[in-house]
C-alpha cells in the first residue's frame, strides 16, 4: 500500500489533498491485484473516477501554475495530456479484453510510477515558484 509522505508535498494544500485522492485510487487497484480475483466492475468504476478526477485535478493544477508563474507550466500541461491519453488507452483495453489481472497490474504499476515521478519532477516546482500563493479575498484583512 502506498502512503503519502511529507516529501511529496507541493506546498499547495489543495493540490496535496488531490494527490492523496489519486494515491487512494491506486491503492484500490492494488487491492484488486492482491486479491487475485478479477473484479471488472470495481476496476471500471476506479478508471471512470480516475478519468473525471484527473480532468478536474489537472485543470486546477494548471491554473495554479499559471497564476504563480511556475517554470514547469507548459511541461506540466504536456505531461497531463499524455496521462489522460494513457487512461483512455487502458479504458479501451478493458472494454475489449476485460479487466484481466495482467492489465490491472500493468495499470497499477505504470500509473503509480508515473504519478510519483510527476509529483517529484514537475509538481514540486511549485516550491520554487516566484509568485506567492493566491490568498482568497475572504482571508485578507
Ligand atoms: Fe501535474
């Protein structure tokens, strides 16, 4: 089971919380792999959630990066697009072949690896952004 640690922080609370939700998804996939029994319904539900949540999360993150003039803004966008395509590819594969153990294990390993690398290499550049986090009006004096 993958545990989120402080070393994965982006310094942006909402984004860290969203990353935790993504890791939770992968832990759910891992549970299917560990159980060693096909569970198409559960895997399809996880992939549907992952698809819609990633659209939301990536969009949110891209806006934050643009606002803070983060150096990895365009690199981040490109990586997100590639990941969304990967989700589509796996969804198609499941539609054709079913959620076989091999496919689910492949999804689990490749996507979890992608997410960890992505956070460390790209999302954590939030920590070096020149602009301070945007403070909502309600929190201003
Ligand atoms: Fe990102």
